[in-house]
C-alpha cells in the first residue's frame, strides 16, 4: 500500500492508514531525519482525538496517548529510539513492555533495535518525494504492499 501526501492532505492519508491497520498493533516507522515520521504519527493520533499525553519527548523515549472508541480505552505508545545506543539500552528503557503490551505502538528509528520487533510488525517507510511531498509505504507481514 502506497501513498503520496502533503501537509494539506496528511489527515486524509492518516485516515486511510487507520482503515488499513486491522488487527495489527506494532508499526515500525523507517525514514531519514526530517522525513516526516513524527509529523505523520501526530496526524494518526490527532485523528483519533487523543485525550491525554503522558511523558515528554525531552525526558523519555516513550509518549503515551489514549483515545476512546465506544466503551473501550485504547492506548498508543509513540516511541523514538533515536537516542538509544542498542537493543540492550532499549530493553532497559522498557520498550519491550510497550511493544508486547497489545496497545498500538508507533516506533521511530526501529533500526536501533531490530530484533525487538515481533514477526507481525507492520513496516512503514516514509521518504521525501520533493519539498512538501512525502511518500509512505506500508509493508504488512504477509508481504502485501
Ligand atoms: N507531507 C509532509 N509530511 C510530513 N512532514 C512534512 C511534509 N511536508 C513537509 N514536512 C515537514 O518535514 C518535517 C518532518 O519532520 P519530522 O520531525 O516529522 O521528521 P522525522 O522523520 O520524525 O525526523 P526525526 O528522525 O529527526 O525524528 C517537518 O518540518 C514538517 O513540517
Ligand atoms: Mg521524529
């Protein structure tokens, strides 16, 4: 599954993303610095009307958001592994607990600890197409694009 979007259309693409999510919970966001990983993850959260934010990017690798769907409260962990050195450090920071919690996990810089991710991780690739345009590719575990 592939999309091209600008900041003007990011909400529409974020909505398409949620439609494609199905039962998947762990998403590894690949892409260079400034590609737009954080911006897209924020769009994903905004669309769900996230009601609370726990944690600060300055002090922690994990931001926790939550949103209500019907009677169910859903959590989203937004994790940025940029600052971790290796898998060991990621485990010490409690990242494994998030990844195996059953909650939504959106992880930037998954390359820092690739072995931490379960087989049913969805890999997301974001890249700059040109100024303001970004490409997003979703790679589901079965290999469907
Ligand atoms: N279509 C777009 N989608 C997302 N970001 C865009 C788009 N067009 C322009 N931008 C800009 O590109 C920048 C993306 O920054 P962002 O912090 O999201 O990148 P990142 O991939 O999370 O980088 P890092 O690896 O440093 O965390 C922002 O300044 C944003 O305004
Ligand atoms: Mg980022």
